[in-house]
């Protein structure tokens, strides 16, 4: 009898130890506003950075991964739930998630990524002057460079169309940058608003009817999630479509310039590691991406009536629709 009691005592101690160990795992709440491809890539890069530095979910760190499914009210609830669950750190993927995290807590460490303008979102005034519990990677896209590229490919282009989402602060910011860049390049921007992802297809058709020469689709979470609809409309009407994020060439764009969001997420993960290891977020400058990449889709280009020069082909970091071995022999 005494032996059984002793064994039960040991089992109880073991269970208590395991529970205590679980309770003390450093916990990171990771959330994104929807299933947009660029956000998924950023999340994967963030987690990969943790794993490459020995942090494995459920072993020596706990990751709570959640998705707002394009519902801002749900995004806010997720941020609030992280506070209630007393997470040690929040990783905000997108502008709406950063805004929700900032509203939910001014104490929990917040690391953000895929945020076009963190200062408009309330993270601070500059890369060095920001909230003491917040830092991360700004994703301000190369808008003017992309418009200049469109002019390089299509010298006669004048009217460039884009969809945008008024409810997204980042989309409004990108539209402003787009209009400013277009003025400098002698282009006219034609913008059609989108309320939600179900409107993307119809709004793209409306855009086509405004007699545009090409589409430069600025990157935002709502439209990126439904980018294939824009690609379909562009193909059906033989209108050149240029994307605002690299993965758009897999979804119908003939070309896209921008950042590698996996790399961005990885960069953010490295910042999170510094904070986890004791560095104060207030002492870490908000960072930016540096390498602009160019992706091309030759099949989409053909359907949209676009030809790329050999010089552009040589500059591309990725080319879809063409065998690698014929890279140097393909002539338009």
C-alpha cells in the first residue's frame, strides 16, 4: 500500500513539473488579418527564424497562431485575447493587426511586420523615436520604382488603374504614394475602391471600363487575398497587370517588383529573438527591407500583350513560364 502511495506521489510530482514547465514557456501570440499570400509568407519566415535559432513550438517556446479572417472586429478580439492569456510577446502581421495590438496593450512587447507605414498606425514618430514596447520591420513598397518599370516596359502608357481598400490605412497610404509617383512620371492614376474581397472581381471589371492602359495593383491585404480575380479580368481583357507584391506573378500579374515577404518575416523573427533574449524594444530601430526583387510571368505577359526586353529578363530574380535552359536563347 505504501509503495502504491509513493508511486502515485511521484506521478503527481511529475505531472506538476510538466505543468509548471509548460506554464513557463515564453509565449508569442502571432496573428494576421487574413489569408493573403504575402502574410502567410511573412509568418513562415518569422517562425523559421525562431526554429533556426533553436526555438521549437511546444518544446521551448509556445506559439499561438491566429487569423482574423478579414474581420476587423475579430482581429481586435484576438489582440485582446492575447492580453488576457498574458502572452510575453505579440507578433502583428499587417497594419490592422498592429493597430489592434497597440490598442490592446502598451506593456506587452509588440513586434510587427508587413506594415506599410507603422508611424501612421501609431507605432511612433520615426525609426528611432517609437513606442518603448514596439519595434519591427516596415514594408513600405517600391511604388515609384514600380511605376517607372511600367513606363520602361510600356513607354506609351498614360492611364494606370488600381484598386484600393478605403478601410485599410496601408492601402490609403499606398494610393497616396502611387499618385505622387505618377505625377512625377507623367502618369494618371485611376483608382476604384473595394469594400471587401467579394467586390474585387466586379471592381476590376469597372476599372477596365475606365479606359486604362495598364493596371498597377497596389498591395493591400484585402486585394492580395483575392488577387487571382484581378488576374482573371486582366487576362480576359488583354490588359497588362503589374503587381505590388512578388507572389502576384503566381496569380496572374505579368510582373511585380517588391520585397520577399519570407525574408521580411525572417528579419522580424531575428528582432523577436533579440527582444526575447533581453534587449529592450525601445533600443531597436524600426527596420526596412533593402533588396527590391523583380519577378516576371511570361505566360501572363503573352496573354496581356506585354514583351520584355532581354535586359529586363536579365534583371529578373524569378521568371515563370520559361524553362531555365532556354533563358539565354528566348527572343521576343
